[in-house]
C-alpha cells in the first residue's frame, strides 16, 4: 500500500464507488451514490463506477446509467479475492464454457454505498478484506453486528447501554406455534410495538402495531425480508441522531432530531415525501435539547460505536422517552444515507464539515486503517514457538 499511496500523490486517487445491491434498499443506494459521485473532486479523484444489479450481478462502465435503465447488455465485472491484485476486472464471456478477465482499472480505495443486506452487513467487507483493498466504513464485525438488530441489542446490553424492551422471533418459531409467540410478546411488551426485520434498514419492512391483529400482520411483513425479526416496545420517543466519524478515536457531531409527521419515520418519510407535503418529516439541527442531554447523547453514541468496533462512519440513532426522560440506544447505520438531504452529511455540515470535505476524510480514514492492518502478521512461524 505504501507504493500505492506514494503514487497517489502524483496522480488522482482511484476510487471505486460501489452501489446498487441485492437488497430492499437498492434504490436508496442509487440516490446516495449519485450524490457522492457528483460531490467528489474530479481534480483529486478518478471515479470508477461499480454497480450491482438487483439480481446480484456486478457491472462496470457507466454502471449508474445502466442500472437505472435496466440495461441487460451491461459489462460484467468482478473483484478477485486475491491480495496481489487491486484491480477491478471486466468479465468477457466467449461462450458458455469460457470467460476471460481483463483489467478495467487498478483501485486505491473502495467506497461502498450499499445499504442493507449483501452490502452493509459485512459480506462485501469480507470480499474486500480477502482482496486486501482499502474501503470506507466499518469492517466485517462492526458491519455485521450493527446490521443485525438482535445481536446489536445483545452487545449494547452487555456494555451497559440501555435499549427498549424487545423480543426476538424467528420464522421457525412463528410457523410452528404462532399463538404462543403472540402470547409471549404480549406478556412482555405493551401495545404499541414495532416489528422489524433483524437485518434491514431504511425502515423497510417495519410496522407499528397497536393490537394483536396488527402484530400478526407486522410479523408476516417483516418475515418477507428476513427469517428473524425483533419486536420492540413502542415508547413516546423523540428520535435523536448523531453522526460519528473516525477509527480508533471517533468524534461525534452535534445532535439532530427527526419529528415524523407520519406514524413513524418510515421509508416514505425518508425518501419519497415531497418537500412541504404533509408526509415530510421535520429535521431539526441542532435538536432542541439542553447541553447536558446533548453531551449524554453524544457520549452514548461514541460508546456504542466503539462497542461494535465500528470504523470510518456511523449514524447513531437514539430515542429519548418523553414520559420518563430516559435515553435509549436504537441502532447504528454503518453505511448511512448519503444524499445531500440525508442526516449524516447534514449533521456534519452543521458541525462545520462540508459534504465534499467529509468524503475526503472518509477516504483518508479508509487508507489509514488499511495501512494499520497491513502491518499485522498474517502467518505464524511454528519454529519460533519451540
């Protein structure tokens, strides 16, 4: 990597922007990636677009336009899980039995803008680790733990970070004895409750349930997206968000607040509601809280970020109970929405870091972390132990 970094001082840094993906958040990823690509300094970066179709095919070339158009003739691409190569490869099929690989471009760093499963959950991060490519954002462990709402809650509880009461439900449990599952949920939680797929984001598959009938429907909805779901106690919450940035010494932005006009901050409110419509949520930056609470929110956000070994970036979502005044951790998004109106970049902009400067810093952090890891031993000489 040292040679790569020296070269990058003489030429543009080659950034592979990875977007699309095989998840329910494919369109959200495209929106985020368009904003990222348009904001990156063309004098500093050479951008290589890498798209992933909804079926999981990797493509290169004008990947964004091809994904939007549904172009079936897009050029297939791949990263090899080979630490000796940092190139994006183009796949050319000569016939059904033979395919040839040709190099598209060497890459200095990857920026995954993939939301949800098969992108934000550690899977792509594992591939990039095998390829020994620097990449923006959390590693395999941080990505996987943050993505899985149940595992994340276990880790928070183990670190003394409060979460609302909740219950895990698996598809097998539900299909084999659904009435027993409903009874157990009602014995532990009070309506309203939220049903959420364990591994998804952007409020996809989430339902607010006010009674047993709605709870049944909410569970069925969540199980369309994952074989595991969490049922969470609903509270009269103020929704607070903090942007965290950094590797081993992370810092937190000022605190923002979301005031949904819909039943809760769902997919429509986040990405579809037109400005000024009755569905548009109110985004307050900074949140209307006192300094003591602001400090508590930011401190809890950093604690949670460090607890899951997050890196690069994370949008930390918390809930402040209006009735009790208690603060609860909700979740960490390791690849948060990155449109110009998304909370993560807006929080940093309000803190004093512009959108383009934020992208610069994230790339720096990715390269720094890769250099740190590259100094670690990857083999063990048995002879030294005898």
